[in-house]
C-alpha cells in the first residue's frame, strides 16, 4: 500500500483551534496578553531570562544585529551551510558576510576554519544548529571571547536542542527560533528571540514595534499616546499566532519524543546501507532536536539524487534538501561577493549530495520502516 508521507506537516489539534477561535471572538487581535504569555512560557521552556516574540526567525535575527549595533563596515562570520536567512540578516544591516565552511561529521560550522576568517572588522559570529544538532558552544564561546565577538545563535531548527544540558540560544548573546509550519512547533509564521541580557531584550522589544516606548496598549497612561525615540520595524507576532504557540508549546515534549523515536528507528535501518553516510549521532552532551535525517550519497549514487527523490515521491514519501545550495552559491551572494569568496567545499558537498528525510511527529516508527525499505529498494534500482 502506498502511503502519504509529507516531509513536514504541522500538528494542529482541537486545542489550537479553540484557542484561535477565542482570540477571533474577543476584542484583541494584536498587542495583547497572549503574546506576553507565550513569551513567558517559552522563557520557562528554554530556561531563558528573556524571550521576545517576533514575526519570524528572520525578523529576530535582523533585530538582534540592530540591537547589538552591528552595521556598515562590520564583518560577521556566518556558516555557509544554512538557510539564507542566517546571512540575509547580516546583509540587512549593511554588514559584510564572511562565510565559514561546514564540518562533514555534523554539517555544523567548521570551528577549526574560523581563526583565519577573523579581521580587525569582525564584530560577531553567527552559528546555526544544523538540522537541530548543537554546535560545540564551549569552543564557539572561547573563540568569541578571544576575539571579543558577539555570538548569534540561529535556532530555527533547534527547539529542544541542548548542548551540555543547556538549551540552544542561551550560550550566545541571542538565540532566534522559527515557528514556520514545518518546524517543531508552529504559529503559521512567527519566531522568538531569547537572551540573557535585559538591554538586548528591551531594545528588541522596541525595535519590533516601530521603536515605540510602550509595547502594549494597556501600558499607555493616556490612550493613543506614545513616543518614538528611534527608527523601528513592524515585526510583531499577533495574538492568533501566540494563541497557537501557547498550545503547541504544551505539546512540544511529545513532539520531540516522537521525532527522536522516528530518527533512531530510521538511523538503525540506514546505518549499514552501502553508498550512503549519515551525520553523527546525538548524545547527552550534544542533544539534537531531530529536525530531519539527512543522508549523504557517495559518488556512485550522487548523480542519481533527483531520480531517488522522484522515486520516493512515487511511493508517497516527501523528501527535501537542507539546504539546496551553500549560501555563497546563491545568486545574490555570488554577484555581491564573487567567486573568490566561495571557499566552502564541505558546505557545497552537503548541498550537492544530501537528501533530507522526514522524522516529524506526524509520522510513526512504522512509517520509518516503510521509508527505509523503500529507499533500500530504490538504491538497488537506480
Ligand atoms: C536555519 C534557518 N534559519 C532561519 C530560517 C528562517 O525562519 P523564518 O521563516 O521563521 O524566518 C530558517 C527557515 O527554514 C532556517 O532553516
């Protein structure tokens, strides 16, 4: 029997629907108490002193650079193997993106390559916990300390990710999460910025709402009265998204457990398959959020990649590529920085040879068996 296995599918249940309906029935669609409640819940879940809800992870990253005062003339080291948003946020403030290659064992930033990228203009390093696997934050923080750099953690795929028991986003100056539909929890569009630093949280809260000195209508002493001391954006999360987020967060442990069970089941089946390799496993010190399981095809199979993905699709199995190109290979970056900046062969190899397979909580361990047995058959056919 063919199955219907999408790569990602949000789990929206009765609780989310009722919570959204309550918002729609009420008087407040934005600027309301649910955003505050969601922020408090997220802070509790991650252990963050401050959490600020925003309209997307990209918005959070953009605001982070603004709040840290990074801009024209500054350089920021960014992983070449990530979503473009990781680099776009640097570009949006007018700073220069300096790409670092990935390590092949995890897909995370190659820490051994960083030293040679530092110049007098380097102000920050951004890392991404690639596919939810934590970066070694001890090494990143000592590198950052040595060169006096800010650290921005792109945690778009890292809800539940922990390095040495501490949640992703809490080692650096800021961590930014995404609630886009295929992520671990969703608010349709949405994001959250966490930080240990009150001044950063305060600056981001103002910048996300035009630079207004009070964020919540009820905090204004005189209705309709506020002041604006700086240039800001409209990057707020609304009450509908917050209502969804509150309910989704209550279920996140269940979602994460299912992801882990699925991942382990798939990994066990694929571990000894010829012509592919897997990224390093998660363990107590490096706890992944199990966003997906990416396989790397060797020389024999890599030219058949799209055929393999097509055949998976014919069997009802969705797959994807994380990420389809190393960021410096995207046209915008190629045009801006030119080929001399493309020094990221490992990131390119991951983009050119990997297939991302689904392990989300919309799927069961039995689905994993179907995916792996289908894959083994396909590998023999191509
Ligand atoms: C690593 C990474 N960073 C940032 C983003 C952007 O997130 P958002 O869509 O919430 O802006 C994504 C989206 O997939 C991502 O994978």
